[in-house]
C-alpha cells in the first residue's frame, strides 16, 4: 500500500515538472477544449502506452486466467468483500460532503452486509434496496470546490487528474483493503488480488473500447473527464459557459 501511495505521489510530482514545459499552440492559436483539459498530452500518451504494455504483458493475461480458474461464485464473493470495505470509505465521504441521508443509508448498508452477509461475503443489503452510492475523496474535494486541474495518466493506475490524484493518494492510504493485512507480504497479496479482480471485471469493457474507439487515448480521457464531472455533481453538472464576445445585444432604437 505504501509503495502504491509513493507511486501516486511521485507521478504527481513528475507531472508538475513536465507541466512547466507545456507550450502554447503554434502560431498563438487559442487552445482547444481538449488541450485546455489535457495540456500534458504528450507525456500522458507515453504513460498510457507504458500502462498498455504492462497490461498486455502481465495484468490482462493474469486476469483472463483468473476468470477461467476461479468459479463465478467465488469471484462474486471476493467482489462483495472488496465492495463492503469500499462502502465504509464511501460512507465517510458521504458525511464529509454533507450528504447526511446518503451517509446513514450507506451506514445501514455496511452494517447489514457485515452482520448478515458473513462479513461482506454476501450482499443482502442490495436485496433490501440499500443500494451502493460510492464516493471517494477526489469527489469530496470536488464537492468542496477544488477544481480538477489538468488531466493526468498515472503509471500503473491509469486515468486521473490532479485533484483525483491527490484524492487517490488519500484513498489508498486510508481505505485500501491491504491495510487489513497483518504483514507486508499479506498487504501485497491483497493488493494484487484486488488489482486482478478489478481487471477481470473490465475485460469486456476494454475489449469493446478497443473495437469502437479510433483513438483509445482520447476516448478514455474524454469518458473519464465526463464521468468524473457527473460524479462530483451527482449527475447534474453545471451548464458550460460559452463566452462569445460577438453575442452582444442589439442597440436600442432611438
């Protein structure tokens, strides 16, 4: 867990250094919307390619083997346990964002699944209509008014932005399931299992993206930024302000 936290913080620091080298578009042209949100695109694409190489060489094959070897019932139980642990942190973030009702609902969800779901192995709370309302610290920072900052691809961890990178570092430090382990080796084993399980759940999604996207980098970036905007504003983001200096009201007739 500490190693993953160090990777996140190191990536943020390195990105800040690279950001100082960002240049203005040639000819002084105004930057496009994509360039405004992704001024470090050249660096991000290199990290994206690195992550792709690691995924194709190691993570994806292991995840495919995991799906073939581990029965669906067992995988569901593992996902439920990880989800229940994540629900505890989501509950805290609901309260931090001032969403008291959702905070109490998530508290009830955690208690039901922990007490009656064999420590989270089962998910009776969903059957009781206590649905999961996931929140992370990046969303909390956004709720507090912190802007997202430039888009950022983190080594090993994928798409993010400066705000979510800070939030992710807190998430990993406070709420990583690996913190439940008694030994360092156990923490690494839990982190590895969580990574493989999450990647296995995304196999169909990543295959679809590869089939429909002409530029996977741009597709994933735009989808991530839109999704995070919706999450921070609970599906109702503010309307974009289109500043058009030519749209001036006509003069009044004399």
